[in-house]
């Protein structure tokens, strides 16, 4: 279960990065005031919130172990 969860986290992170790149592309190519950039950034924010919630759930369930930087 832990391995599948970590793979899901990586896939979710890649989707967030893809949406950020998609927003950059739309921002550079759309000249007519299209809302595609705003929608891509909105999706990125929503997916980032889900990703943070998944990380918190993984730590709470014991599937992820924080490595303690700065201790």
C-alpha cells in the first residue's frame, strides 16, 4: 500500500507541474483574453491542495516518514 501511495503522490505532483506548464503555454499563446490560463492555474491550485492533503494523510497513517531536516 505504501508504494502505491508514493507512486500516486509522484503522479499527482507531475500533474500539478504539467498544469503549471500548460498555464505558461496558454499565457504566451493566447492573445484574445482567453480564460484558459486562469482555468489552468485554478486547476493547479486545487490539485496542490489535494496533494498537500494526501501528504498529510500519508504522514498521519504512517505511510510516509518525515526525515527531520534541521534536527
